[in-house]
């Protein structure tokens, strides 16, 4: 599992083979949730090379629409207490997401571009 906002989420490698489109796209979404705490589905659809229905299916496994329906957030609320109690683990996971985000910077950059264009 990987830590996202103080919550453990199943690793993408346990959902699909490493290097597959689903694996990469799922990691992009998790990295964005770790960074921003939310994602915009329309920007994900525009930026990621995964069909819309597959993207939605992947997103629904760990995220829900926020109360206003404008974005998607983790199903479980941010658990800052976990992150403070287990700060070494949280820091290791933050380093993992920083490194993984670097590997996925092209897709994350495309997402950021689409989010900026929508505002």
C-alpha cells in the first residue's frame, strides 16, 4: 500500500502490471491527490491516455465527488493525526510520491495545463 493524505491506498502495481497505461494513470491520480488533496475529472480525461470510462472506474475505487460535485477527493478524509503520529513513515511516503511525480511529470504537467485552462 501507499500513503495518500494519511490514508493507505492499494498500490497501482497490485491493480495492473507496472508500465501499463492503467498503472501509470492511477499513479498520476494518486500523486495529484497526495499533492493537492483533490483532482478534476475533466482535466484527467483530457491529460491521461486512458478511456474516460476506465478512468472513472479507477477513480471510483478510492475517490468520490466532493459535496458540490466539482472535484474528486479520497473516500476517507485526510488523516493528519496518522501523519503526525507516524511522521517517519509519512516522510518516506512523501519522498516516494516526490520521486514518482518526477517520473510522471509529463502527464502531471498536462493535467496542470488543463486545470489552469479551465479556471
